[in-house]
């Protein structure tokens, strides 16, 4: 791998929602980087060489100038600090409270709504949708998702906090787990997710070659 570029380890199918988040962060900041794919089904992320690099042995993992960091929101926050505005584009709000809210959204999407994540895996977004109906638990989780998203997204707004931030991409993906599988989603949230999905940095991930 190139020694002079940050290197991002991702899943070989480009379906990880967390790798997507960091990939978009790097593109939005205009940072040149190399990508390394790991076959998670073949347990490449559990091989000794990778475990020595990645503290949690997961994807994504970023290697930058001898420093290695895993866990997607930690990586995006690190990139925001090291490649800071105004020299580089911001991926978090500059206002302290809005930045905290964006981080809250990211943390929540990674730790809650498990029935949606289980029943609408990102392979159904990026590779092949499923026709399996949502369970009662997943419908309940979807209602919570819609309530929170409706409360966060101002009326007539294209982004959560004024300017785009990485939490917009993360929230759009969670919503698209449902919309792309034909599940009912409020029209305002569906339109928001569709707009976010057309962002060039997101589309670059969406258009990656997959088996």
C-alpha cells in the first residue's frame, strides 16, 4: 500500500455502513487515500497481521502516518481534528452544541435500532433488496427512527444542521435500509434520504464494483 497516503481498510463488498461513513468523510475533505479491502467472510480481519494494526480488529480502520485507528465515528472525528477547517472542508458543525448533536446522532445510529439493522442489512441496500416483511420489533424501531428524524430535521431543510455534515449520510443510510426495500417511510424523510444519497461522495461508494 502507498506509504505516503492514509489507508482505509473496508469490507471487500463495500457494504459496511461504518466504512461508508469514513470513506465519505475522506472524500468530502479532499484527502487523497488508499483503500484496502478485507474479506470478512474469510475472516481476513481476524488474521494476526491485521489484529496487530487494528485495535478492535474491525472495519473500517484508518492508518495515517504510523497511527492506526478503528471505529468509524472516532476516525471521522480524528480526521476533522487533523485535517481541520478552514483548510479542509468541515464534516461536523462548527457550533459546539450542533457538533455534539451530530455526534449524538452518530452514536445513536450505531447503538440502537438493532431490529432494523438485523432485518435490513446493508447488503439489501447495496446488492439485493429483500421482500421479507418487517417484524413487529423492526416496525417499532422504524417508528422510533421516524420520530427522532422528524424531530431533528427542520421543516423545508435539506440537512440536519444547516450545512451538510457526516451525520446526514449516516441517517440517510438508516432510512434507506427501509426505503430501498419498499418499506413505508414518511415522504419528507424519504425525500431527505434520496437527496443525501445523490451526494457525489456517497455515490462514489454506491457505484463501487461488487460481486
